[in-house]
C-alpha cells in the first residue's frame, strides 16, 4: 500500500516534470524540470529495487550530463519566444503524433505484459542479492559484445569531437608548463652585489639590467 | 542505563533511524561551527596571528570558543536581500539544494563497526552521485542572481566540478577494484590487518588524486575560482546575505568534513585502528572505533586549512589542465596497475 | 550462464577485434609520431587493413553459421565475404584519397581512424545477430561518417551538409530504434533468430503493433540506404562532403546498408515478408524513378552521382522486393557491382581536381580527353557500366535483378525497371559527351600520381572483367547466401 502511494506520487511528479520540460517558457526551467524528471525516474526504479541503475541515472545524467546541458543553455541565452512561434500552428499535428505514439506503447504493453507490475514494487529479494553484482555479471558475459562496442562508440565520439573542435589557431601564446616548471633560479634572478639603495653605487653599472642601465 | 538501552532497542526501526539521522545531522552542524573556528585559529597560527579570542571562554581556557555562535546569531539577524532582477524562486531554493546533498551523503557513512544509518550495497555510488548533485545549488545561485560576477562563478564551478568528478570517480574505481565491493562498510573491512593493508599505500596515486579532486569538488582554495573574491567579488554567492549566505557556508564546510571522512574511509581504513596487529589484540588502542575515524577525519580537515593558508589560487585554465591532463591520466594508469596487483594477489590481496 | 569464451572460439570475430586494435594503433601512432605522422599513418592504415584481411582469410573463415556472444554475433560465409569486400573497398577508397587530402592540408590521422571505426561499424552490422548489435553498428558507422563529412572545417558547405546529415540521421536512428522497440515488444526478443521464430506464419496480416514496428524499421532502413522518400540527405551530403569522404560513403557503407536490410528484413522478419515487401516495393519504385529523373537536371557531377546512387539503391531494393533467394543474390550482386563502379567514378572526381580546383561541376569535365586521356577513358567505362550498357558489369547487375523479379512474378516491375534504366542512360552518356566532344577551354590539367592511377585502371579493368566473366561473382553470391 505504502509502495503504491509512493509509486503514484512519483509518477505524478514525473509526468508534471516531463510536461514542465516542454511547456516552460524559460529553457533553464525546462532543463531543471528534466533534472526533476530524472530524479523521480530514479525513485521509481528504486521502488522496483534496481538501485544500481537508479543511482547511476542520477550520477551520470543529473550529475554530469545535465550540468553541461545547463551550462550550454545558460550560456546561449536562447530566445525562446521565437522558437515557440509555430507552437500553436503545429499543435494539432503534434497532438495526433503524440496520441499515436502513446496508443502504440499502450498496445505493446497490452499485448505483452513484461512481467513487472511497477505499482506494487518488486517481490522481496534474498538478502544476499546484489543488484550491482547481477548487472555486472550479465554485462560482462552475455552482453559483453554490445558493451564493448558501446565503449568503441564513445571512443569514436571523443575522436570526432576533438577532430572537429581542436585546431591550431595562429596568434595563441599558451604556456608550456613543463618549461615553466623547469626554470631554475639562475635563469630569472641574479644576485646583485654592492648596490646601495639608490642604485648609484660602484656595482650599479656593471650588474644592472639593460633597462636599468639605460635609466642610469 | 540498561533500561534506557532496552527502551531504545524496543523502539520501531523508523523511530531509531530518524533519531540517528537527527543525531548525525546535529553533530555535523556543530562540527561545521567549530570547524570555522578551528580554521581561523589554524590559519592565524600559520600567519603568526592569534585568531579569534574575544568571544567567551571556558574558565579562562580556550578563548574565543563561542565565536561560531556569535557569527551564527549575527547572520541570522541580518536581512536577506533579494535582488530585484533575480529569479526569486530559484534564488531562494539554491542554498537548500547545495546543503541537502552534503547532509544526505552521511546516510551511508560507516561511523563505527556497527553503526551506519543505511547499509546499502551501492553506497559508494550513492555518495558519488550526491556530491555531484551539490553543484546544482551553485549553478542555480549564480544564474538566478542575474549578475555577471555570480554567473561567471557558476560557470567556472560547473566546468570544474564536472572535470574533477571524472578524476574522483576513476580514483574510486581503483578503491572498488581493491575492495571488491561498493558498500562503504565492506570497503573499510577490506582494509583490516594493520596500516600496511590500508589502501593509501597500495593506491597512493589514487589517494593523492582523490584528495586533490576532493578539494576541487568542495570549491576550496586553491580551487576556489567559483568564489574568487579578488576577481569576481564572491562569485556565485555575491548577492546572498544573512542566513542564505550562511547556508552556502554551512554546505561548504559540511562538504569538507564529508570529503575528509570519505578519504579516511576509502584510503585510511575508516574506523580501523592503526595499531591493529602491532599491539596485542586485547589492547584498548588496537580496538576499532569511531574515535579513529574522527582522528583521521580531523587530520584531513586540518589539511584543507593548511592548503588554504599555503597555496595561491589556481587560474581557471590551470585548473582545467591539471584535471584533464594530469589527474585523469594518472588514475587511468594506476587503475591498470591496481588491476594487475589484484589479479596477481600482490600486497594485501595475497590473503584471499 | 554462458560458458567462458576461449581465444580460439573468438576467431570468427577476428575482423571486429582486429579493426578495434588497428584503430587504436593508428590513433596512438599518429599522436606520437609527430611530424612524420603524415607519411606513416596512411601507409600504416593500409598495411593494417591488408594484414587484417589476410588474418581473416587464414583464421577467421567459417564454413557454416556460427553464433557467438550469446547469439549477438553471427558469423557465416556471407559475413566473411562482405567483410573482406568492405576491407578491400575501404583500402581502395583510402588509396584514392591520400593525395587529395595532402594537397588540401586535411591529411590528419583522425581521418584514417574515423574510416577504420566506420569500417568497424560496417563489420558489426554485417555480423549482427541481434537488434542491439545491429543498432550499435548503425550508430558506429553513422557517427564516424558525420565527422568525416564535417572533416574540412573551413568549408561552409561541408559543415552545412554534415549538419543536415546529422539531424536527419538522428531522426532515422530514432525511427529505427522505435521500430526495433516495437518489434521487441511484440516478439519479446532482441535476437534476430528468435524474432524470426516468433513472427513465423504471421504472413500478410501481422498484429497491429508488429505492423507499426515494421513501418518504422523500414523507414529507418530506407533512410540509411538513402531511398526515396527518405533521400533528402543524399545529394547534400554527397555534394557538400570532401570528395574523399563522398567516395568512401558511396563505397563500403552501401555494403552495410545491404547487410542491414538483409539481416533485419530477410532474416529476422522473413515471416512477415509480404507485409514489408509492399512497403519496400513503394520505396524501391520511387527511388529508381525519382533518382534517375532528377539526376538529369543536375549540373554538379557529385550531385548527379548522388541521385544516381538513389536510383541504384532503388534497384538493390527491387531485389528485396522479389523476396526470393534469387532476389537476394541479385541484390548482393548489384550492391557489389555498384560499389566497384562508384569507387571508380568518384575516384576519377578525386583525381581530376587539384589544389584550389574541385572537379565536381559537370562543366569541369569538358574536354577531359584532351587534358588527361586515361582519366577520361576510365570515367567513360564507369559511366557506361553504371548506365547498364553491356559488356560491363552494370549490365549483368541489372539483368540479375530483372530475372529475379521475373521469376517471382513481378513482370510489371521488370518493365518499369527497364524503362527507368533507359532514362538513366541519358545523363550518364552526357558525361561521356562532355569529356570527348566538348572543348576543354582553360581548365587545369590534373596532377598525375602514377600509383593511384594504376589502381584506378585496375578498378576499371575489374568492371570490364566482371562484365565479361560475371560467372565468378555470381557463383560467389550464390554460395554465400544460404
């Protein structure tokens, strides 16, 4: 009963947040609604005891992806009114497509109950059952091939992103940290002897730097 | 006394958990209060000053001991100024978003061999995800303030935290590989057997990376570009005053304590005694307990202050360089080394 | 629990393993070789491809179907042949591209790495045993191609076409994924073998959910093929991308498209062939018609060949329409023949230009004969062959398709195909006319790189040889398809 109440509460929040993503006037609010949606999805997953996925969802999407997303949205300062200009015009078509998609999804779940009734929570699992271990075991045995391929996909994404963004621009004067660290005291500082406070002593002419020499 | 213990044991789980949550929360808040005092004292000594010594004393000892309370009362009584162009709702909610993860992470912290509020399997991931959520408060505060300085601070913070989270996560991958579990209590138990079994010896590069990343994650000097008072005034909390500012302050120090405790748990055997195996097993000093965790935590906490007193602030691009080009490669290499050590049962893994 | 795979049992997966390692080697070599990387990387890549192909021939061959990785990986003679051909076509494309890239300052190691990962994606699709791996293969290929199209960062048109390709490709991936999820929902499995069992006997009228899934899957496949009405990206991408990238896109990825359609439709969803057959018919007919018609109106050779590609994809899909063994054999034959011809014709485009002069407008080919007789001859062979004029291989390819259609009772489609082919002849021959009968004006003379031109000549020789003796390739197609 308690689990059921939680389920419906989280589901309601999730739906509201999802609506907020598309209905907010401010893109930052949309992004924040998406964060809320991720959080509540994670909570729903916790209800069926898939703690690993739930926490990783928060860790990866909320903790990293959405931070960068917010970063971009805040920097770009999108003029949302212009983007939303065609909203009413296309609303009818959008509604039709949305209801079609919804009908299909319902149809699929109608035809094949996937064996989980999320509203009731998961059946109790044995005490020594570890969701993380179970997931790791199938990931590295049964699904090792797609898993490794997904890793290659990420590598390609990195290579592609770097290829398209990194280029040598002329006129840059970046620091060479290795050189900076390798500097010794003798390279920069010279001990000047025999100079009195005014810099006019006998040693001044001999040891002063060129610029100082000009000044004198 | 036994009557009280019996009563305690008879209480339902929910009540006991709630009580523990309250106790830990209050303890953290009090620790934060005295951490601020300790910080001012330590830095004072390092700079040949006395630090706060005016407010209160206990029978003439510990002058300045009540300074934190004076500060809190002052902040509570001040007006919270709400900038007129700010996004009011987010402006108010941001401090809370920063604060909640800093406290929530304590739920899985193994305080002593028997005591942990929530003993969950994926505890390490839980901690990692919560510390990563804390950045939202900073970003939102910076954005909602609607001021250039605040926004700059928020942007810096976002980029910095994402960068250092990767290094931090990789460092913890090494810990997970060494311990074979994600449960924080079990990670501590995996380090049983004296100082030589603690992970900081075997995962030393990861330990260093974690410590540095921890400093960066908490936005503390020398990684405090998000505040950067000499360039962007006070960064994301430039417009916060009174209790709203105090909440950010509280979150920062709570995070420091949290990172110190986590470092102790991951690398220094948490509650385990350093004399385990050296002294006889029935010696009081060889017994594990909360006091060891506290000592280790206190050490790292003091290190935080030491860094602040010692290092000048990093420039933004230097931070990025250090995070991406130094720390991450170091962790990647050492994860490979750790894998080899675990596989061939070198060092503390030779037993099992 | 699946048994732990041994090293020997992984031998059929050698191509993918080899390519992953090769991509990493190239990436690292390029990063650490410094200035000499420019000389090392292209040669190293070709060497690795050659070694990989040799290794597949020695260790990676299978006599019959072998399922690896819990059925997610399928190794069969078809996969081996398609992979070897992809290796070969990729190597040839890279060989043609090198001087073009060098002359324009684009010779970077990443180009070769991305081509290798694209090839990996192709191999993954060719060997896909489940919807999951199929989709990852599609994405691996697509992601590499997006970057390759945008590779010339200073070119506005390349950036534009990459953007279009990316957005439309993402929609296509979404459609494919949505269709796959519906198919999974209705059949309860991601493995193509189990899906085939589940949909068996559903025939013309599958359940509504499966039908919906089919629609989206076919849309996704048509998008990846570049078939009408999901062809909008093809002309822009072919035109906007750097010529070597166009050359590559026109070659090995077509093999992947064939594999995608074959594994998904002919193997996994064979049970509902009548259902998707109708959709493919529409797509195929529209592609053949519109591709060949609009090609006439083009003034840019790359754009014209793009529409020609759409038209040829229509013919490949007509082989699927037949729905018989014969049809799939014909489609495979057509795909291989088309890729060989595309390599040749785009190879000429790559070689006919020089720094500061892209030979991509039709007018740039005026009088090519007097400037560079060899290139003109090679281009003529390619054009004749693509037009389907005997005795070149393109003729046999079309003939195979027609025979298969005829045998399966699609006589009207044969008539339609023949009519469309005749339309096609017009614009192919126009290129020949420009090269031989128009005055060259003051167009520049192409640079001459002997080795590459020799390879191109062999390419053309293959078109002629396969046209004169198509039997070997035909038998290969018949042998590898069960």
